[in-house]
């Protein structure tokens, strides 16, 4: 029942530059994924890795290593393609499915951001990492979205207290479908 589905390039195929170390803020891995932080001294690494487990549907994953973290925020931004917002209305649900592993428990929040005119609509959900199917849906019916002025969208994955942890995103997929009529 979806009218659009997508997996970012980092999870689809090999990147020409598979990793970064001492990652400065606003560093990109591929064309769609950017890491943001406010650390004075970056002890972060990003690396694309090959998924080899039977349960992994994506051929590649992303490993984020965080050693000493002296900042107040760490987020991974995934830019959605123009097809994600073509025909997007308030009657749509946006779904994000992911497979996440971490060395120690961590809270990760997913924030969908949709730029419409001079405004940006933002909806935040916590990823249910204790469930087997890690999925969040963003119901646009409750937003103040101006459907006629939608320009672009991106997902922000926000890592809370990431100090001394390794997080692997084995897969990230997006789907869009219409709400059921009431």
C-alpha cells in the first residue's frame, strides 16, 4: 500500500570513500548522510560495513564509533530524495524502518523535517530499540504542513549520551503511504 519507498545509497551499495575518522561536524559519507556534532575534539568514526548476516536485507550498514564525547549533541542527517515530497500531503504517513545494534543501551530519536516555504515542520519520535521491529511512523495529519509549498525533507537521527559506544545501523528504509479514510 505504499506510493513511495526508498533505501539511502549508503545501505544500497559500496561508497567510494567507505569511512571517516576524527569526523568534523557537517562531514558527509556518500551524497545523502551527514554527521553533525558540537565536539571541541572529535573522537568519532563513521564507516560503511558489509552486512553478512542472513537477517540483513540491506547489503551494507553504517558503524558509528563514539569514544570520548565532549559535545552536547550528535546527529546523523539523511537527506530524502525529491521523490519523497512529490505529491506529499497531510493525508500521508511516513515510515522509517531500521535495524540497530549498540554495544550498550542508547536512546535514539528520529526527527522528520519537511521544509515548506520559510517554515520547517518537525515531528520527533523515539526509536523503540527494545522491540524486534524498530519502526516509527510520522502522521502528517497532525502537522501544520503547507502542502503547496513543500520543498524538501530530511531525517535527523539524534543520539542521546553517545559516549563510549558503538552503534551499527544495519538498515534504514523509508516508505510513504496514505492514511486510512475514516
